[in-house]
C-alpha cells in the first residue's frame, strides 16, 4: 500500500500549475526517487482531473490496479509515496475513468521508458553526470548568434551510423564518432531529429509519447547528457527538434488520458490532424501549456541544449491547416488564426529568451505569417530564427532544370532577396527533401555524372554565400546517392569515391570560409550585408553579388549556372587591386575541371555596372568563385 506520509505537493505549485504559470512542473509531477521519514522509495504524481481513482501499477505489484492507490485533490493531481521502490522499477498509472473503465497509461512526465515495443515508464535515479561545460554555457549567454557563423549539421541518431551488426549505438559512442567528424567538417552545431521517446521508428521521433525522456534506443538520460557535454567540450552546439504541435493516438499515451479528452482538444475539428492522424494539444488548457512550457525549459536546463527547432509551427498557427471547407471553425474574430496556439508560442519564446538568453529557438514555419522572428513586444512570435522554406523550394526548382532552360527561371534565384530581411532566416536542405520519393540531392541535379556533381557544388556555394544561417541534412555533405532510410546507416563507403570526397571537401572549406570571413555571416540579418552587382545576365545565367561585414570588408561571389566556360568575362568590383580567389567550386580538389584564375583576379579603375572598378576573369563551367577584396 501507499506509505502514510504527508502530501509532497505544495499548494503554491498546484496554484501555479492550475494557472498555467509553472515552468518546472516536472519537478513535482511524474516519478521521483526520494525519501520520506527516512524511508527510501519513490513519490508519484499525475494530473488526471476526470479520474474516479488512480493508482500506480508496476513490476513491483504484479501490475495491480488497486495495490498502490494515490490520493486525489481538487487540483486534479493525484499523488503518493511508495516505500521500497527505486530506480529501475517499471510502472504505469492505472486510471479509472468516469465510466469505471481502468486504463494503463505511461507517465506523461516520465524521464525514461522501456525499449520499444515495451511501453512502461521507468523510475530514474537522480543524475550522476558531472557537467564540464560551464564556460561554454557562459559564452552562449553572451553571444549574438545573428552575427555569428551558424552552420548546422542535421542528423537522425539512429541512422547516421550503426554498429557492425546493425544495432543502435549508445549516445556516448555516437558522440565519440560524430564530434571528430563534425569538427573536421567545420560545422558549428548539430541538430538532432527528436530524441524524445517514441514508439514507432518510422515517425523519426516526430510522434512522441515520452516528451521528457531521451529515447532508450541509445541509452539512458545520463548517456545523453554525456553526448551534449562532449559536443560542448569540442566547440559544437546541440539543437533538438521539439514537437509541441501534435502527439500520437497510442493507447498507453496521452490520448483520452483519464477517459476524456485532456491533453487534446475535445472538438474533432480542433483536436485532430486529418493529414497525420495525430492529436493536437489543447493550448487553451493551462495545465497543458504547463506540460509543454516545462518540457521546453527541461531540455535546455537538464541536458544543456543550445536550442530547440520547433517542428510544424504552421500547423499550430492555422485552424484550417490541412482541412477542407466545413472541417474547421473560425476564431472569435472570424479568422483562421489559432489564437490560443499563437499566444502559447509567444509565451514560450518569451520565457526561453528571458530565462536562457543565447539559446536558439528556430521555427519550421512554411507560410508567410508575419514576424515569426519578430519580438513578442512588437507583435511577433518571438523565435530567434525561421527556416526559409521558400528559398529551399525556389533554389531546388532552379537547380533541377537543364541549364539551357535556366535563363527563363532566374527569378527562382533572385526572388528570395525581395523578402530576405523580413525575418532572420536559416537556409535548410533538410531531411524532408531526401525522402518519400523526392530523391537525394545529387539526383535532383540534371545532366551526366560530372554535371550532377558540379551543379550540387554550385548549389552549396550559393547556399553558403547567401545571407542566412545554414542547415544541411546528413549525407548531403558527401552526395549520398539514395534516399534517407531511417532503418540503416548512411552509405559511408561513398565518401571514399573521388567525386563524393570532393563534395565533402567543398563543404568543409565552405564552413571554414564561412567562419573565417565575417562578410559571409556578420550581417546575415541586415540588408547592408548584401548587394547585387549583376542579376540581369540571364542569357548567360551568370550572377554576381557582394557580401560585406560591419567593418566594410567585402567578398564578391560569381556564379555560372551553365556548363559553358566564360573566358574574358568582365565583372564590376568595388575596389581596385588583387582580389584573392578564396574558393573555386570547379577546383580539381573538389572533382571539378580546374578552370579558374590561378588564385587571383586583378581589378583596375575602369568603371563598370555602376562600380568604379572592374576585372576580366574566367568563370568556370557550372562553377562559383569567391573573391576576397584586397587588403
């Protein structure tokens, strides 16, 4: 039976929880190994306001629904202490619904779960990890990431690499392999597809049951803490994909948690995503907002993460998302905006920035909703940055075309600059673009093998020299030739093939150049950091633009989107002197043909295209040049 000890829940905690203003609800909800009156055991608490009775069922009581009942309260929180139960115990909450049915539910605040397909929550001992990243966290708080180089390597831990027998690697082993690779490639951050516990591998973590639990597939919570600490020790930030937009219908999860809709909206037109078959969190219910807000802060505080990328923000913002006419109802003002979700996102972002300055919060938002990265106090949603999915679609649409037709589609490269500074953008080539029949990046490119690789290198130079932070999904850095498969590791053998190794070398050099030259990152979010020199030469598909930093130092980029070598091509330049050819995507080292300017371009004081100076250069086929100004 439950030990007769005083209730552990403070009235103040319950009051804040009921108002939706408790930012650390996991500290009193869930399972906590502890002592009461000198007796070791575990304290359990769960929110189930509609329940007639709640108890703890586990491997310690033969999964009895009645052996260890919890005490209820007016707050809807049930709690109790069970003596003799410690870390490693398996448990669920047995909940009697208003109709008398008994449900067995995993702990919403559970911090560890059994390995799937088992579904029990697991009592976890307090963390024993000794963090070593205090200096990193202190620097992060003082960093203005808008003016820093940010180049993100996106990966799925279960399929980046696996053991020789195909099994999952532990978080620690992944870190030992991943960190040297990421450092050698010059990326500044890794972004992990969701590691929160999820029952179905094929959801990639985006349909989570255990929002507070790092997945057991790769170890225990302290193993994940070690992973993050190891990244920080080597200068790599860690961003986690976070999913507050929906959750799956699995019987042991949040769906009708206490017999009635609780975490989800009760109305079908608001409570379910028709496209995904998942349920939508009730952002109007204070305790649900607490669940999500506490979770976001939990990942930053407990695991020292450097930011969250928030998935499917557009699905949260619109009441008619994925719905046909008649399947949704307007808000109280007659609009399609989901007002409760909007308010939640603003509150969430405000809290994140107030409590953890320097931690990034990045929106995957696919519409033209205004001021996604605008300050909350001025009516924005408050995100640090937003994925520029328009740039991604336009760029891939341009580069997939045969070069002979590109003259008719130059706007796909230029249009993005019409809105490039309306938000603070991340340029993503993400996992979504290399699955479900979309083909890998290399096979989106037209032409023979040489042209495919040249086009891909050209796309990468455009991406790395254009304003905006960078994100590339694993495998893209060496031109993976098959679609991503979450059930197997990347084809690392390709990395030893010359053309693939050339792409990888290019990405490494682009990352290093991106860090080394402030002109390529410092003014990403400010229009004075970019100027077109020539965007009208559509017949030759040559584009020339300049980047500058706050001190006025400049870099000029020349792009030739056709397979024709352009010799004696005149370009305008801002100043006279020797411009250094810092990068040539057609270099032999990258698998190119070696056409270029022998590492230097001489500009003379002869006006051209509204600039005072110009130079005659050779522009390589399907190639790009990065020229650094004299001095």
